[in-house]
C-alpha cells in the first residue's frame, strides 16, 4: 500500500472515530452535560482538522476550505481548556467572557478574507505559489504554537489547584479524575510535539520523511481517540468536580487567625480543638463514609469549615484527604491483625473502612506501612 493511501485511510478512520466519540458525548446521559458538550466540540474540530489527510485542494473553493480547516486548530486548545474547567469545577458555567478564547480564530479568518478567501481573480495554479509566500501562513503556525504553550501551561495550573482543593476538602480516596486529566494533558503535549516536529520537516526539504511523519501523526490521533472511547465507556464516573469557590488554607489562614488574643490562649484553643477532633474521629468514625467532605465533618463536629480546614491543613499539617485516610488505614490494620477476623478478605476490609477501590486502598496502605495489606496480615 502506498503511503499516501495509508495516510488517507488512517485519516478517514480517525475522522469517523472522532465524530463517533463526539456523538457519544453529546447523547450519553450525565450530570455534567457542559463538560461533555465541550469535549464533543473539541473532537468535532479535531475531525475537521484530520480531514486534511484525505481532502485534496483541487479547486479554489476546496483550497479556501483547506485554509479555513487549518485555522480551526485555534479553537481546539481553548475548548480543551474550558473542558478541563468544567470537569474540575462542578459549578463552572460558560459566560460571555469565555468568547474571548475564540478571538484568535475570528481575527485570523478576518485577516484571511481579503488576502485569501476573496482572491478569485487568480487560478489555482497561479495562487498556490503566492499562497506559500504569504506571511499570514507563517504567522498562523507561530500563533498556534504560542497559543498551545499558553493553554497547556494554564491546564497544568488548573490541575494543580484542583488537586490541592480536593486534598484539603474531600476524603473520597479516588483521585481518578485528576489522574485522567493529567494523563490527557501529557498525551496532548507529546502528540503536539510530534506535530511540531512534522511542521518543521515540511520546510526542511525532507519530503519523504515529512510524508511518513504525517502517517505517524494520523496514527497517534487515531490511537488517542480510541483511548478516549475506552476511558469513556469504562469510567463514566470521571466527570466529577469540586466547588471552585472553595479556598485553599493558605488563602483563608489570615481570615481566621485572631491576632488580638495572646499566643498562649490561641495555642490552648487550638490544642483543645485538635483533641476534640481526634476524639470524635475515634469515637464516631465518620471516616467510614467514602464520600466524607470537610463540610460534612464541620457540620458534625460543629466547628466552622474555615476553622476546621486551618486546623487540619495548617496546625495538624495534613491534607484533609491524608488526615481521614490515616484513620481508615489504622482501622484496616486492626482488622488485618485480628485473628478473629481472618475470614475477611482484603476487598471486604477496604469497603468496611471507607475506601471504594482496591488500587487506592493498596496505595494508601503501603504509604503508611510500607507493606501491602496481605503482607501486613501475614507479618502480624
């Protein structure tokens, strides 16, 4: 099979799979419809971009479509950025200000209207040499690279803040959403690096290598899309967010510290609150609830949520996530070394103590004991 035919075949399959995934995202029942719709439009524009592998610019109309298609990538990363926001923050909503992200796409096409789209006085043969010399063509490629760096850095910053908020306010031991989004972003970073290398080869004179680089890009795009489909089918629960209005402890610490009281009085109050909190955790065992949040614990122990957040994250020097998991692991250790409960399987124990997945239980258990649950039981 000729490499052109191979590239066109991969391109057609990639477009079909991308549109299939977009259809799935638009029709599947989910609470987070906004995230699904944003991701669906991301794949629709990806399909438009991938169509360039098999659509030839045989006339001026098709050439204009090709130019428009090449500018569509300016909407890809903004859509992915908004998708990440919608997944991370359950209260995220689109606002008029978010139209700003479409500004590069709109401006580029407005610039191209008189210079490219309306140049029907030239034949295709006359126009193609002129097109390759237009500074706009180089400008858009540079703009795409700068835009990509901006959004990829922004996404990593969002994920870092999301993880900090999650650890300080939630005790659900599953961090699958963060891991999945981080994986997606890393995959996109690698894929775009390959595309950037391919674009450099376009102007290097290595035509043969450039064609095989196109085949590689098409294959990577197809692999990524299929990977997304498998993730969406196997893990529909990934679309779970946190409240964006929640503050980090470092931000609310000045609001709750009372500078007017003597230091010794403050310390006595803090120590009494810590003792009351730990006594409550041991006696009432609220950590057995897999979905326990700091807000729920605050209501139970009757300490304002801001004070409780500072108490745990600042004075006890633990994330709420780790603070709760420590009690879960301690209870699991007691069960594992109890001869009368030897009939309990590890799976039964992890659900008993508040975990909801074996992988997160094993990871947390090994973090605190340096042993797997089975090894700990055998050593007891």
